[in-house]
C-alpha cells in the first residue's frame, strides 16, 4: 500500500476573520488578519513562516506575505489554481514541500470580498481554466457556475430519480448547522418548503441550492510532524491527502460521465494513504458550492454508490447526531463562502474539540474536500 | 447587428478554432478530425489525445444529435441575456460522437428528455459571428 505522505505533517494553526457581507476592508487586510491569527494559534512568529501558497486567482501573491509579515527568507512558494479545490490541494503541495525539506512551516491563506467586490462574470473568458467554455459556451449564455453545474444535476435526476427535495435536505441541514455558529452569515431558520418555494436560478438549481457570496479570509499553517509536537496546539495529523482532475476538465459538456468529478480519482488515493475505511470518518466538511455538489461528492468519495446520493443525504444522516455529520459550520451554503478554507478550519476545530455547539462527540478522524474549476477535486483526511 | 452594438460575450477565436467559427458564418458545422487515426474531437485543440498526432483535418458534421442534458436559466448572469430569459441551454450528443452546448429554439422545456432527437441550426448574432442553436429534429 502506498502510504506516501501519511502523517508526515500536521495542521498546527488555523485563523479566520469575521465572515460578513461587506467587509469594508481590502483583500490584503483580510488575508493578513487570518494569517496572523493562524500563526499566533500555532504559537509561531511571522518570521517562522518559510513557505506560502497564495490562492490561485493571483489576487494576492507571495511577495505580499513577505512584505507584510516581515519574512526574511521565504524558501518555498507555489499556487494550486483549482478554484474551490485549491485550499485542500494546497495542503498536498505544502506537505510534499515539507517532506522534501523545502520548508518547515507553510502558510495557506485564502480570502476575498466575494460579496462586496467585483464578480467574475464576463471576465471568465480571460481565466485560462475557463477559456474553453468561455469561447464555445459563454456566447450562448452559459456564463455562471449555477448554469454550468445544473446539467450535471439534471442528468443525475434523470438517470437516478434524484429529487429537488433531496437537495433541500442538504440546504436545510447546512442552515441548521450555521444557526449554531457565531461566525455564520445565515442564521434564519430554513425549511424544505422554503427551499421548494425559492426562485429558480438555473433549473434544477433554486436559490437555496446556491452558496453564499461572502467577504472574509481564513488561513492554516502546515508543519512537519516532528516540529508540530513542540507547538502551541494539539497537532492535527494529515493522514491522507490528494487532488484529482475530472475527464474533460475544461468543458463539462464534453465529459464522458457528467455525474462524475475529479474527487472520484482523488478519494481512493487519500483513503489508501490514510489506511482507513469510510466507517472511520466521524465528521466530513464537504465543499458545498451547490447542494447537488455535496450529493455528488458523497458518491465520488465512496460513502455510497453512484446514484444513491439522494437517499444517502435523507433522513438526518448528514446532520449533527446523524451517522455522518456534514459541514458542521454551515458550509458555503449558510456559514460563508471562504473558498473552502472555512471547511479546513472547521475540520481542525472539530478534531481539537473546539467545535462549540456543533461539536461532534468524540470526533477523532474526519475529512475535508474541495471542489472547483468545473470539477477539480481535493481531499484531506485528518486525525487528532 | 454590428459588433459595436452587440452586448453579449464574443468568442475569442484562436489558431485552432478559427476554421470552426469561419464555417459557422457559412452556416456549416465542422469538427476536427485527426489526420492520422481519424478520431473526431471537439472543442478544437491542437493534439489528438488518442494517437498524439497534430495532423488535423476538418470534417462536415451532420448536425444531428440527441439531448444529453440541459438547464433552463431564469437568471441572466450577464446583462446581455436579460431580455432572452428563460434561456434553455442544451448539451447535445452529436452523431459524430462529440458534444456541444447551445441555446434551444422551439423546444418545449417540459418535453426535454435524455435522448430526444434534435438538430443543430445557425443564428447570425453579428456580421462576424454566427452561433449554433438546437432545434427539434
């Protein structure tokens, strides 16, 4: 069995800003606050950071972190431009660099003014990962993720009988979890009927199938396992980590199986590296840009067969107290859209026992996924 | 309509895709075909992923196909499409073995189903741009 990076590194610090709609602050200020909080959480000094993986949209670059944090000798930098899969993919890059001796403590910051800042909109054509659908599909009006992902959900519904009410179960569960979280944007109760009555955005995806747009930042510190033992907090060990890219990664329309994404390739690698089975997972933070995306990932993670996701998410299984609690912080759907770094922070908090009112009792092992750029996937399995 | 008053996103053609858009203007659907092994590919790109040949030919497509999946958009996401809502966007399996995505015309949204026979048609958007649309077979 390929153990690879198993337990070679730990998450040693997490930091989050307040999550809002309208920060009134620069993206740089948000990311630096999250970074400083993560560094302090780890018991490190800013100058201890010798690696950084800025978010792949290049809004913030390594130079900004050197300048603001007074890093004298940054030895490692990289970007993992996988959209919403970037945060967790960066954990694989950081871990690889640390094991290879290229860095000791790698900072992974993500943040933006997703609510108050400019939308991507028509500029998507200029983003290399979006160039192909930008040329052939955007001129026909296929512009936004809700439109691009809706045919994936529609095909799943047609092939497997998946229903909008099953999507609603996911939305309601995320909202119930957010209502336990002091740093969540959406605190108003949501029912299945509210979901069913919400306006259609791009059929079959309704308003409450879609994630929030948020302002804020989150950051983590990855350190080698030996060094982690001497730091301020209980180390959270990275048992398995992987990224995966779907077939036809640049054009969903050309993908052989519309219902299968990159995570289907990454998940078996991560579970093999971790050396555990699915039954060992106590809590899962699953990238939830749309309700359907959660359902699809649960299948591609291997918790159920393809086509069984609708049944899997029903009956309270994914709620706190259920068999597999998902997105205990409320996720992108109801906590905040911090491009999945809020999911990474939440998993670490759960495994530290810092989950507050949403703490999963005796959580020892959990996983976090990323999903982005039309179907790229990433996964990290961690233990305390 | 001229490009100056057209308010929707325009395709930025490149060396690989220009023949596709030029044929569109003549209301012809053409697809890349590998000059070595004959595999048809879409969207246009420089290398055949079956045999890695860069020898590329263009073939006339039948324009016939079947619905693979779809969405009906009630939100425009771009100001240029606000007057066109709802948009019925259909992914089509072409008989040649590749897919395309375009707006539907005269297709009843309620009657959409996987495998529904359709055909590709053409609409002139500007003097320099023709877009594919999907009609009932």
